[in-house]
C-alpha cells in the first residue's frame, strides 16, 4: 500500500463504514483525474462519502442540490451590475471549487445537467462569451437516484461518458450498520477529521499515478476487452476509445494505491465494473445491467 495514501484511505474508511472497496475506487478515480457518479437509493452515505473525500484530501468543497427548477446560472454563476462602479461583476457559482458534489443530479432538467459538461470535460466554463478556468485539482462527485423513482430525468449517454466511474454503495453489512447506529453522527466525525493531504501534494500524486508503467501485453489485454465488447452479441454497443483510456488511467491509479510501479491484469479487472458498467448497454431484449455486463466481459476475455 502506498504510504502517503494509506492514512487517507483509513480516515475515509472511519467515516464511511463497511465500504473499503468503494472508498478505494473513489480515491483511484481522483488519482486518475476523473469524475465519479454514485447511483443508489437515498440514505446509504453518498453525500457523506463526498464530504469525507474533500475533507481528508484538504480540498475546497461545494455542494449543488439539483432540483427541477435549477438553472445553469445557479451552477456556473452570473454577472451582476454594480451601480457605483457602473460595470458588471461576475459572481462565480458553486462549480468554482476543487470538489463539487452534484447531489441528485438526475432530478434537474437536461438543460441544467448539461451545464456541467464543459466543466467536467475541459476544466473550464464559458459564460457570457468569456472562458473561465476552474480550480485545480477539479473533481465532480455526482449522486443519482434510481431511474424508477419519482421526478428523475435519465442522464444521456454523452453525459454518462463524462464520468470515469460509476459506483453503487449499497446497504452496509450488519457489523458496519451496528457501529454506525452506536457511534457519533457522520457530520460530527467529518468536522473533526484533519486533512491528510493538500492540493499541491494531490497534484503530485496524480502525476505519479499517471506515470505507472504499462507493458505492451497489458495494452493488448485492454484492446482485447474493447474489441470483444464491440463484436459480442451480448452488448448493444461496445466500449469507445475514451472508455479504453479511462480503463487504463483507473488501472494505473489502482496499482499506484497498491504501491506498485507497473499495472497488472488484476488491476484492470478490479476497476472494470466501475469504468465500463455505465458505458455498456445490453443487447435488445436483455435485462442484464451494466455492472453484470462488465463482469461478463472480464470472464470472456482471456488474461495474457
């Protein structure tokens, strides 16, 4: 385990109980410079995880509550006329932060959802003809309610593809739930946590993770996964080159957290459901979900 990242993982694990793997995947997503989508029912700790990550990593944090009446200006900001100075002054919106929690992102209209697209892809926003850079590092954690719940707008495939990973937290096991019930509130615990890292050190760790060695045989394995997803009749559409790049970046980050200097096939398999689950669509007539399709893909492609 990487000596610098182990304290950060332990601190987040102490707040989000019983979700060690999901916490590690979240940290891998941060190191890979991606964005994270967490889809699950209300009340399982999605918002708590976002708060804990920002606090432990020492990053500025803003929360945007997505509702049906949310406007793009509520996310990006707006220019307000100053009568004394006789000019318009720009008031930045909550997207101008290092960690942005887009809470219940699929409860807003597509117009409001799309306001995040440029920010997530380009790390900048264009407002009233001016392009404004966002802080670094910049990381979006979006939470999403299941699509069958009332008042949700499904995210289009183009926006889903902006997220490097999608995770499901699920309910805690009995031991974790008992500790949760018997302990302090998560809000008070987050307030008492000391930052383990800061923005400059996190940027250095992101650079180091991106430089983890990848052998040609490992690239062959990733290409075989992409090719199989495109030609197998089990999938309506295969994985794109962007998905391949996301898989490679996430696998590098997973290996870096383990303290290794090279990526193994097991690293690719560990992050594959999170990276591919929201990008894979089942063939017509199938009810298999994306995570199951990703696991199937891993079993059908031989490891070199």
